[in-house]
C-alpha cells in the first residue's frame, strides 16, 4: 500500500487525506549538479495531472514547496482542491521531507536551488506557478531571482524572507546544533505520547502529530537539518526581495503565530507586482487551516496569470 522508502510508522496514520497522498507518493532519481559535484537524488514528489490536451500542455503547472522541517504532507488538504482543476505538483526539497539525503552534500540555498532546477529542466519542462509555504516561500523567491525564466508567477504563503531564518546557525558549534535538532524531534514525540495517553484528545490532533513526525523518521533527517542550520539558510534574502518582478500573490493567515503579520505588509511593499490577501481564522499554515479559501484565491490568481499569456 505504502512505498517502501517510507518509515514503518506510516501504518499508524489514520487521516484519510494523508493516506490518499501517501499512497500516491513517489520517489524518482534525478541527477543534480551540486557544489560538491553531480549526484543522483531520489526525490519525493507527487503529481496530479488532468487529461492531457494541446491547450492543457501549454499551461503552467502549480508547484508546491513545503516549509522548514516539514514535508509535502502539509499540503494534504490543499492538493485535492487544486488537482481537480489544474496540473499540480508537490515536491520535497533536497534535505527535507521524504527526499533522499546524501551526507556528503551540504544542505544550503545553492544546492536546494540546483535540485529544484534539475526537477524543472528534466521532469516538468515548463515555467511553473511556484508556491512556497513558510521556508518554501524563501526557496521560491531565491529560485525566481536566479532562474526567472522558469517561473511564471509566485505565490507566497506566510513566507520566510524578512524573518524566520536563522543566520546565527552558521556560527554555532555542531554539538549545540545537534542538540537543537534532537529537541525538534523530542517535542513532537513527547506531544504525541501525551496525546495518546489522554482519552480526551481529538483523534484529529493525534494524526496531525503523526504526520508531522513521519519525515523525521527518515534516514539522515537530523544531519540534514543540522547541515541547513549551519548554512545560515536564507538570512541574506531580505535585501533582494524588491528585485522580484514576477506577478506575486501573498496569502497570509490573520492569526500567524510564528512570523506574525508585519512581514506580509513588507512583502507587499517590496514586490511591485503583488497583491496581499489575508486568510481569516488561519495561523501560520492557512493551506492547512483554511484550504478552501487558499485554493479559491490561488486558482483565481492562476487563471489571471494564464490570461496574461
């Protein structure tokens, strides 16, 4: 039922939308030219394609990029709403999610960008509507600035860029970084253990914890997170955001409890061809909290982008 590269604990997942995504999840090998040389990376992705036609083949696919220490599972509520109207891909970036990690290759913005470029050149072969959530937003901006011809338009969902990065990571000793990654795992595991012990906890919350932990059981997860932390991430992105020229939709949860709401306004001011839409009752992950609203706004924006052709 499930792919053999997934951790054994995948059988504990009960969420029907998560299961529907996981049974369709694939991993294909892609050759990537990294800083350290060319390497084959088994890349986790999912693609939902409508019936192929001449007109459809000319449209720009939607490509979803998850956030930090997450996986494409975070899009399990949004994907079905997009996929029945538009070709949609979701991708686990190099060093994250269920994509293979190679210990000899650093997880940094350059290598993440090279991996994404290889996917576009070899698998999709068309400019995309690049949708980034949280850290995925920073990846999307960085990629659009370096490879503008591969991006039709941008959608930033509660995006990292002005805050949310960790520049001090490149100066910390490795044992301290390793302690931090252990804490990322422990706090979720402890929360799941506590939730299972309390009969009053909703099964929905228990399953959300299971899904958020699943990728942390992948080989090399801790080392990959530490490697990205050591790189300093996207700490130098803020000074370049105003160079974005692509049509950009900014979707932001009104109750973002991670980045707050001021960054949304900064993105709107910096990106000349942008529009900001607030998602009521949503936190840092509006595509999970209010997927219907996010899908409606995103698909409207996609249609507007296609009409500009």
